[in-house]
């Protein structure tokens, strides 16, 4: 049984550690979601998120996991007679393609081995075939610790394929990695709040471009819960189309104030500093799964070059110190392990954790 008075501190790739003062936001008295007070909260939160994401376009709040916006982005932005190019470099980018197929869309895959990045040249070569209306990309692949070179990809696409919509899963990238939505020219980007937002799971944040909103109007069968047009109608009243998780929005509001006070460039630099520290340890003691220039600043996927029994080390460290880090995902379960360094995790936290892992390895 979990000791709820003393739960383990989480260094898994999500949910991550949540500060007590953030948890307190979820315990505040609730509001009527159609009342003036809620609309004020909603507007203030969305306005801050626009600053966080460097956008003047639509930002929406969804009471769901980010997986819901996988489906929403596909159903709103790709017609049934169109083809989407799904770039695939790990478990979650693979699932984005699965969702597109489940929505009965035509999918073509651009797949690389897990641990590899999807490069500008690969995407350019595929898009040159001229038959794609949209491309899906995962900014930061949580299963492998790979950050795709999205800024370079976006510059290429704006120049050569300006009519192709860009749908981006930034679940473990948003907040921890640079994200200038308008400059990048993306059409949809989304994340859930249990990663670098450092809030318990249950809410997703997503931004949508004007052209994606216009295209959505022309597509039938958008569904109900993730219909972008319904989100837009409700946003005019500073509300959501269905009942939102108001406590989560209070927590997002609180965290956004902290991000903006720190400055987003400083938030990103803090994440990089933690990542450099963990990567240095990983290279000395084991190895990295991916090429270092593509290594994530929000989590590190460590290659198990020493053949340790990962699950046993995780259990031992948790039993002795009440902290949890992550094993490998899917087919990488025993070949890697993952350490998160995002959200409100600190350098001091990481030094403790890595020291405890070192002690166990002895």
C-alpha cells in the first residue's frame, strides 16, 4: 500500500514531482464553470499560456490527457481523402500514427529506429512526393529521450512546404524546451500538465493556428469532445465546451505565474543545466541511448551498458530512499532506464538521486 502521508518522490518521466504549494491550488474552493469568476480565471490563465508559448493564436484547455488532442488534431485537420505523414521515432510517435489510423485517415510512415532522431533531410525527402496534407511530429520522444530538431524542420517546411499542416506532440517538451509557436509556424501543439508543468495529471493544453481553425470548419465528422470549433465558440466567452477540471486550471494559473516571473529563457536554461548534469553522469557510468546532440533536456534515457537488473535497482533505491525513477519503455524495458529532470525537480534532488543509484550499483 502507498503511504499517502509520505509518497515516493517521482523522477519518472511523468507524472513528475509536484510541489506542496501546487497541490494546494488543487484544494482551493471550486467555482461554477459558467460563472463570471471562472471566466476571469480562464482568461487570465489562457493569456499567460499565450506568453509562455509565444503565440497570439488560439490556446485551449482540455480536461483530458494529451492523447485526446492526438485524436482532436487528426480529426480537425485532416480530411478523409487526404494523407498524413507520421514521423515515428519511438513509442509515442508510433501511437500518434495509430491514432490517425483509428480515425480512419490515410497514413504513411516515416520511421527510424528507437533512439534515432527524425531529421530535416528525411522529412524533406518524403514531403517532396507532394501527396501529404499534414505531418505529425513528436518534439520530445519520452520513450527514448530524443529531442527532434524541430526548429530546423520548421524552417525547412516554411520555405518548401508552406501548405502542409504541422501537428506536434510536445507532451514532454512544452515548458522544459524552447517553444515559439508562431515563429515555428506549427498548426497544433499540445501537452499534458503532468510533465514539465509539474502538475498532477488530468489536463491538456493546446495551441491551434488560424489556418488549422479555418480548415477545421470544412471537415465533417470532427467528433464532439475535441471539436476545435466548439472550443473556439466557448473561448469567446472565456469558457470550455464541457465541464473543465477547475482545480487543474488553478494550478496551471499558479505555475504560469511562476514561469513568467522566472522568464521562459531561464526556465529552459535551468532544464538544460539539469540535463547536462545527468548526461555527464550517464556517460561516465553507462551510456546514452541516443546521439548526444539529440538528447532531451527534460529526461535522460540511459543505455544499460553494464547489464544491471534495472527493476531491482529501482526497487532497492525506492525502498531505501522513497524515490522512484523509470525503467525503459516497451521494448527498451531492460535495455535502458529513464531519469526525469523537468518541472520542479532541482539540481540538489538529482545529486541525491544519482548518489543513491551509485551506492546501489556498488
